C-alpha cells in the first residue's frame, strides 16, 4: 500500500510563500470571486493554512477581506494579467 499524505500534512511541507502563491492562484484563475474562507480551505486541503495565508495576503494588500469572504486586489489581478514576477 502506497504511503499517502493527508492534505494538512502536504500543506505543512510547503513554505508560507508557497501556500500564499497557491491561495492567490486559486483566486486569480478563472474562478468567480469573492471566495469564502471555507472554499479556500477545501481547495488548499487545509483550513488553517488557508486562514493563515489570507491573513498574510491581506496584510500585504494582495487580497481584500470582507467578513468570511476574500477577493484579490486590483493590483494582484493586474500583476497576474501581465505576469509580473514570472521572468
């Protein structure tokens, strides 16, 4: 039998920066927003990881939070459109 990690264990192996990128990528892909924190937690496989990432991304201005809902800032959305940071 293959040894598989639970989602929380897999997320725990990622750096905060990697988790933030994954969460922001969820929100910037062709998905409607706002996102509910529970949805992000399910997508990420870790509710705690999603909440922590939302806190970090909110503090840096890359996402906005309205109660339990979050959405990317215009700056983050535009940066993704022009692919800033991918060179």
